[in-house]
């Protein structure tokens, strides 16, 4: 348990950061789920729109320190290639 004033303050700050980061992660996962569902539906236009709206959220996750840069780059690349494959399939 925190004893000093400074350690109590740091504990409060950690709790606040945890809540914000948890909300950001949840929001990013929601956008990713929308892209996945659009890809599963097979509609290339809807999937492309979902990907376009998810990309800024993923990038924001990097700038805010919630996700690693390479993780986001990999996710965006793989999703983009899957959306592109829908167009080739149709």
C-alpha cells in the first residue's frame, strides 16, 4: 500500500491511465471487429469503409502508447490485403 503522498498520487495517476488505456484498447478492438465482420460478409465496399475508419484509430493507439508501432503496421497490412482480396474474388 502507498504510504507517502507522492506514492499515493502516483497510484492515482496509474489508475487513471489504466482506465483511459483500457477504453482506448476497447475502442480499437471494436473498430477491428467491424472490419472483420465486413470482410466476413464479403462486401468489399463496406469492408473498405470499415478499414478506412479503423486506420486512424489504430494509428492513434500507437501515438498514445497503447499499441506497438509494428503491431499496428502488421494488423493494417494484413487487413488491407484481405480487403483487397475481396475485390479480386468478386
